[in-house]
């Protein structure tokens, strides 16, 4: 039984799910807004907000932690050079999810996730 299990599985096994979330987080960092399904956006938002909080404190430990969570080094570099300093004075709530129309093929709820 799945009582008290908080992770959303997104109809994938552990490895593909982790790869999907890493790549989605990287796309949001590099392009600053991405159109995706509502379920994926709700799963990736808390992870990205934790990463941004770590990027505000630029030291070796936080750099290594963020680089382990992102597949490309240029995304980690952007986190520390652009995004971290941008939200230095903000306490939280770095991302917003805006609802869009449903996807035509399968009627999935689509959203746009972007930086505030």
C-alpha cells in the first residue's frame, strides 16, 4: 500500500523519472519558462526552489550539490551567476505556475512554469 508516500510517480520507474525531472529542471533554468503538464510542474517546482535557495549561498558545497542534480554544467553556472543573485533578498516563491489550455492530443492539463 502507498500510505504516506509523498512522491508522485508520473507513470515511470525511478530512473526515467529522475532523468525527466533533471532535464525539466535544466530546461527551466536555461530558458526561464517552459510549457509542460501540470503534474510534472507540480513535482519539479519544490525541487527547483530548493536549488535556488542553495544557489543564493555561493560556496563549494552548494555548487557540488547543485551540479549533482543537474545534467549540464552551464545550467549550474547560470544558477550561481544569474538566478542566485537575482533572488538574494527574496525569501521564497521563486517560480509560478500559470494554467493554459488542455493539450489537443490527449486532453492533458498544460501549464507554463516560469521564474517570478
